[in-house]
C-alpha cells in the first residue's frame, strides 16, 4: 500500500518510475529520492499562468537538525489548466538524506497572469511570495526509496477578482506525497568473495557489486517478487534467494549473507 500525506496552504493576501540500481558511492550515502510534480484542480478560466522560480525543502537526518535545501527546479511559466484531471508535470528531482522533510517553499516570480474572455490580466502577487510560499509536509523518507510529491494548485480558489476589474493571486495549495518504490539491501561475507549481485523479475535484471565493506543495495525498485542471485569470484559458491519481496515505502534488509568457499577435492 502506498503511503500518502496531505497538507493544505491557504494564504489570504499574500512526478512512472522504473527499476534502478546503485553504485558503490550510493550504497553508503543513505539517500532517498524525492520527485516533485505540479498538478491542478479544475477552474473556469481560459488560462492560469504561474511563474515558478524556485523550490526549497527543509530536510533533516539523524546526523543534523535540518536545513533548507534548494531543488534543481525546472523554472518557467506554467499554465495550471494543462494539468487538470490527474495530469501533472515534473518540477524537480533530488536525492536527500534519509530522514524527515517538514516544510517546502515555493518561490514565484512576477509573471503570473490569468486569461478571461480572451484577455490576459496580470495577477497582483504579494511581495511575500518572493521569499517563498511555505507549507508543511512532515514525511519520513527511507533510504533507497523513491517518493513523489505533488503540488496541487487550486486555480479556482487562488484567483480573486478585484473591484476594479483586476485579479489577484491568493494561493490555495494542497500537497500530497507517496512512496513509489522500495529497496533491497544486505551484506555479503567474506569480503574476498566480492560477488556481483543480481535482482531478477519478469525478465528484467538489475546488477550491482558490493562495496568494500560488503554492503549492497538496490534503490528505487518497483514492488514485486525478485530472485536475488549472488555470483562470487572463483573459489566461492554462489547463492540464490527466491521470492524476495519488495514493498512500496520499505527496505527489505536481507541481513548478512555468507558465501562458502568451494570445497577442496578429496584425496583418493
């Protein structure tokens, strides 16, 4: 079952993921992946243009109390009405330390407009938005898991008609996120075996090698049942684990796997 978290922001006056594997550097990085997408609820306008200029996440891990992290956002002017009825668009992808994400800032530029009866109107945008619209998320990220977060911009409630015929932007935003994948990890001993590790399902194969300390991890794995195959160097006997489960939002820790040396031939 996918984990979802919901939060709402109302200011008055004011990302199908497939299989992936990992490198040895990633094994020790204790990272989760966050994908941020923009979507919209229906509205009775011809266009609602929002100028997205920045995204920041407040993230913390076991090693630090947290800080604001800028995301590599796809900047630009987005017509929110292009993303109605379940459609969305990718804003950013980033790896973050496993731990908690508590808040997000959405920074808007000044090029925000609404189209009514064929005419574009500038949206009066409060100066507070230059430093970012801040809203709560409070989600726990697990190492090796890919999470998707949607910024659901309610265009109908965010556009306010003014008495002088103009319009202002008072954002009403809902965010929700869910884990999209799981992960598999473990340790292989002895280190001299240095095996290649494969995860096989439905004819697809992921492969990685163990790190210097024997650790391995498959990150961002689609849910399902996998065959895990350990192919060591000559002199050691391989192993195969059947029916290894991957569950969305969870890391399946196989623990320590010990590979036996090849038995010496008996003397006649």
